[in-house]
C-alpha cells in the first residue's frame, strides 16, 4: 500500500494563485481531489480550498486567513 500526493500552483497575477491537486491514500482507502485559490499579500493572506473525497463521497470547504506578525 502506498500514499501519494500531487499538486500544482499557478500565480495568475503577482498576488493571486490558483491551486489544484490529488491525494491517493491507499493505507486508509481514501482519494481526495482539491481545488483552491488564494491571495498572498504583504500584510494579509487569504486561502480557499474545496476538497472532495471521491471514495467516501465527502466534501469540505476550507478557508485560511494568515496575519504575519
């Protein structure tokens, strides 16, 4: 059994990124597709991700806000 994760990130403009990936987890019988976008600024970063586990038919939405100190 093996777990494998792949992903890609592309910056459309200097501070805005699009992301996608896939995660195969044979050890726990799961497989997840992910898509997301993010804004990376000097004082604030914001990320959104959509995850769908196609083996167990589960869907999640994730939001991150980063404030560097």
